[in-house]
C-alpha cells in the first residue's frame, strides 16, 4: 500500500536532465564490476565520445538487459523483486511507429501471459531524444484496463479510475461498445514523435480473464465479477545510465490484494464491499461489526481461489512478504543496499477503505510542544 | 501501524538541549495568539529573567494545560486527536517521591477509567532539571501491562514484549505470582532523582479488564483471552516551550486493532492467530486461504464486541478514521498545519503479521537505474 507522503517526498528524476556522462559512467562501472566484465576503459571512452557528439549514447544489448533488471531490483515499492534476474527483456528499440508499437504490445501480452504461468517481461522501445523528449508514449497506465463509463445519473459503470482515459480516447474518435458493460477493454492510445495519438483496439483473444468465484459461497459467482490476469504497467519511464526510455511497458503477475482490496474494494474503484457484505448477510448498520474487513477478506479469498483454479499465477501477501525477505537477505549477502518504501511493501488485504488513507497533506516536521518516546531505562 | 523508516528518520528532540528561551518565546506567543490572551510582553520578560537565573522557567497552570493539549493535537502518529481539547490535565508537579507518584498513578487509573467511559487524562509530574535530567522516570512503557514469564522450555507465558521488564523488576527484588499466568499485572518501577528504583504493585481493583467473547462463536470465550480497558502510555516525554516533563503518563481509550491485531495477533506478542484459526476450523496448510486475515478479523470483532457489551469505550478503525478527517478539517479551518505520519494513522485490522513489517533497513534514496512514474499525458 502506498504512502502518499513518502511518494510525494521521494520524487525521482524525470527526463534525462542530469549529467548523462556521470550517470553513464557510474552505471557502466557497476555493470562491469557486478558481472566481472572486461573492457570497461574502452567502453567508457566510446560512450564519452558518443555523448560528446550526440548528447547521449546507445546501450549494447547486454547493458540494456542488465539495466532493466537492476531497475526492477531497485524498485523501492515492489515487493516481487526476488524474481529480478528472471526478467525477460524484449529489445524493440528499432520499433518507432504507432502501428509497430501496437503490434509489439500484442506480442508482449502473449509473452507475459505465457499460458497463464505469467512470465515477467519488459518491452523496451526507442529511448527519448536528449533534450527533446520521448519518441513514443502510451497514454494508458496499464495495457489491460477496463473502461469507466459515466452514466446519465452521474454514476460510473466499470472502473471509475478510467473515466478520464475513456474521455481521452473518445476525443480521438474512439466509440465505446454500444451496450456499455462493467468490464469493457480500454483501447490503447499511442503517440509518437512523428505521429499524432492514435487508438488501437486490444486483441481480445490475447486478454486472459478470470471469473471470480468463492470456494465457500456459491452466490459469489452470481456477482459476475472478473479481472484480467496480466498487470502490464505502461506509464513508467525506465532510466538506465543517463538514458530515458519513456516507452517501456513491463509486467509481473498479480498480488491478490491489488485486485481484491484495491480494484474491487476501494470506494473510488469497483466499490464491491457493500455488495459482498449484502451477499454475506452482514450487519452494515454499524462500523464495529467490521463488515468492511469481512467483505474484503471474502473478496481476496475469491481472487486467490479463482486464479488458482484457472491455473493463472498469482501471489498471496504472506508468501510474497516471505519471498521479499529472502530477496533482502540475498541483496545483503551481495553487499548491496536494499532500496525500499516500507508502506508500499506492506500492503494489506484488510486495509479496506480507511478514510485517512487518501489524506496526504501532512506536515511531517517535528512540532513543539510534543510528546516523544524516551529511551528505555532498563536493558 | 508504524513505519519504522519514518519513525527512525523523524527523530525528535530528546532532552531540553535546544534554546530554551527561543522555544519558550515561540510557545508563549502561540498560546497568547490562539487564546487571545493579554500580557504577552510581561510574561515574556518574566520568563526571560527566570531562564537567565535558573536555566529554565515554571509554567503557569494555564500554560501547562494548553501545552499538554497542543502536544496531543500535534502528535503525528495519533489518530484520536479530534478529542484534544477534552484532555484532562492533572498538574502534579509538586509530587516528587516514588510513593507520592505511585499514589498519583493510582488516582490516574481511576480518573482515566471513569467507570468504563474512558476519559483522556495526562498526569504531569515535576519537570526535568535543565542540564541534569529527569526528576522521575517510570520504567514501564504503559501503566497496565501483563507479565511475560520465560518458561523452562524457553517459551513465554504472557506477553513476550514484557520479558525484559519482568527481569528488571525481579532484579529489584520483585517476585512474580507463585503460579504464573498469561495475564499477571506487571508492577510499576519508579525511579526518582533522590531515590533508587522501587517496585509498586498496581492496585488490582483499579484495573478494569474485559474478557473476550465473540458474538457468533461460543467457543471463543473458552480461549480465556482478556485485555485491560485502559492504555496509559508512561514512557513518553512531554515537551512544552523548552521544558521537558519526562514523567507525564497519559491515556486515551483503545482502538480495537491495537488489541485484536497487534497485542493478540502478532507472532512476537500473544500469537493467537493459529489458535483462533484452529477454533474456526480453517485450512492453515496454505497461506492463500488467508486464514491469518480471517483469524485476525474474528479477534478484532471479539474485542469490539466484548468492550461494547462490557460498557467500556473503544473505537473501531473506520469511525476513528472518519473522526480523524474531521480533526484535519477543523485544523485546516483554524489555519494550522496538520502534523501526521501516514503509516501510523492508517493502521489496519487485517494487517496481520506480514514478514516485511518488521524489516526496517531500507535505503530510501532514489537509485539508478530506476523506474519512475511519468506524467499523465491527457487531462
Ligand atoms: C513478478 C511478480 C511481481 C509482483 C508480485 C509484484 C508486486 C508488486 C506490488 C504488489 C506492487 C505495489 C502495487 C500497488 O500497490 O499499486 C508493485 C509495485 C511496483 N513494481 Fe512490482 N511486482 C512484480 C513484478 C514487477 C516487475 C517485472 C517490475 C519491473 C520490471 C516491477 C516493478 C515495480 C514498480 C516500478 C512498482 C512501483 C509502481 C508505482 O510506483 O506505481 N514489478 N509490485
Ligand atoms: C482518546 C482516544 C485515543 C485514541 C483512539 C488514540 C489512538 C491512537 C492510536 C491508534 C495510536 C497508534 C498506536 C500504535 O499503533 O502503537 C496512537 C498513538 C499516539 N497517541 Fe493517541 N489516541 C487517543 C488518545 C491520546 C491521548 C490522550 C494522547 C496524549 C495526550 C495521545 C497521544 C498519542 C501519541 C504521542 C502517540 C504515538 C505513540 C508512539 O509514538 O509510540 N493519544 N493513538
């Protein structure tokens, strides 16, 4: 779960505005040291020359693969990093048209899906042009997402988080299905440096979905809830040794509570806690029955159960947290610092919809007067 | 729930080592402005003189009361602050002997308990001596806590968090009950500047306890679990306008998950999740049944139910989070910044025992290579 305060305060570099050569040097030194590669001096001389001429430099395939893996390994908010070395890196730097990109996104879906045994994949398109900006951008935040349709009464059918994206696609001429539903696939919007944004339907047959059912509650299936198997983040920039790749979608597999708690449970998403509570016959007249937590638990159980039965890889928070501890131990053994953002790494199944979760404007200075922990007196 | 990273990084002032006069001035100005009190200049002159002579100054009763309330109002980790103005401040600065303090602690228990309708109370003993240190310290972290007895097999009967405190009390000659139990009251250890530490039994009749039962599960009562009604923090230092009060225990009432999730559920506390799961007949052979969350839910329901039935004030996380949002709105209307520590303010019922919760050694710098959120392209 994300702490907005930490998120806001640890703003990262956006755009290659730093000292490209310094960052490149640091990166290449780390790569050569970690992989015990020869030829560092020669490669540095080459890069120095290229940066002097063009303001940037081209990564070798090996540098790209290593850089992408290490970017994952160092993602402070990701609990799934024990798998970093197994990332499959698809080098598609030569693909620069919207049509070409759309085709590669389809190929990415197939590679990531891997028949349900989800494989971690990143597809890296052409790097940003130094001082100019991205050569391509995908407008979607994930490659597979469901539409949010605003209804006549102001309510939203589908995913409220995607209302703005639906609006953006419509402005580009896209038309939603004639009979809008709760789980309509959003199209991709792809923009390149030489083409204006264009809309691309996602090939339906490449999108694996899981219908949600619960092992102990038959009625649960009647809620007709579902989710897609593959989370492909498409709005993050990969930065390697001073070079930015603004178009580099990647996927892992799901952690159950991303679906069960956040996507299904959050008030400003599918808001299913009251619906599930009604199915369970819970007393929702008072908060202290903890009906929200009870409904969130059942939703999460349904997600894990349904994915498992469907043969789709998914993680539960306990197993994942334990694996993350293994990752930390590995990193420490390798003498590397573990980058981490505590509140993101400790998301929770039961963390349903507390009001204060969404409040972020706190003053974090230590005030006066104050109360503060004293040192323990005894051993 | 606490984020150890934030906790570590926002270390507060410990001991009045700062500029007493500057802090006093800032405090008195704030008090006079907020309460629209006259006589600021005269009071500042008085304090200046006193600080010059003695290195510190004596708060008026009004300053002490206001200072304690504001210290609560600004406690970044406290979700219960909407009640700050109702804090009852017991001025016991004249009490400096261990016997006198023990007597006042008993009086505090009675005042806080308030027949089960828990009242927020702080008892303020003599301030620290400038440059020397506390005039009195209570070794206990809370005034009511249960012993942790180490058994022959190395296991712990009672609260493992209090094993060291039991050891400390024993070293001072205290003897635990002849037949040790899971809920034996810890004695107080009180140390003053002129007396060595002494042990005081807590008057049993002042300790209200609630036996835990569950509305839907009769067997739950057979677990013989219980908890005390009153959380009185006794290891925090109150600092007001440059003056430290290291002996100033305070209480609010409980938020259910402090008992149900943390005290009862944590592996290194009473570790009751496996026990409750057994009672519920859950499948604990695999993590993805979410049996831990299920057991934590039932424990939390039992706490809220039992306190309510016993007529003891307790809060549930949703109501409390909503009240906290009211507090934020109030503070913003009053033009005051809200001090807050996001991860503490968003504790959770279901947050049972993730491994990574206890890991704190993260590097929070932004690393290279990295993955970072891009700006949204559309509106
Ligand atoms: C293999 C299985 C994976 C699991 C189980 C996993 C798990 C997670 C989870 C639970 C989050 C928090 C998401 C949220 O609360 O919104 C997260 C965030 C993140 N993950 Fe992973 N992840 C996996 C693979 C990957 C891969 C392959 C990459 C990159 C190559 C990656 C990079 C990130 C990044 C950058 C974030 C932060 C996202 C943000 O700031 O919004 N993860 N991961
Ligand atoms: C009236 C009802 C109250 C409620 C429901 C409440 C709730 C809470 C909760 C849930 C925590 C986090 C505890 C943890 O996770 O360990 C907390 C922390 C805290 N509260 Fe309150 N509180 C109340 C009253 C008070 C009062 C009267 C004071 C002081 C006058 C106070 C000062 C603090 C402080 C200083 C902390 C941080 C403790 C630390 O750093 O370990 N609270 N409160």
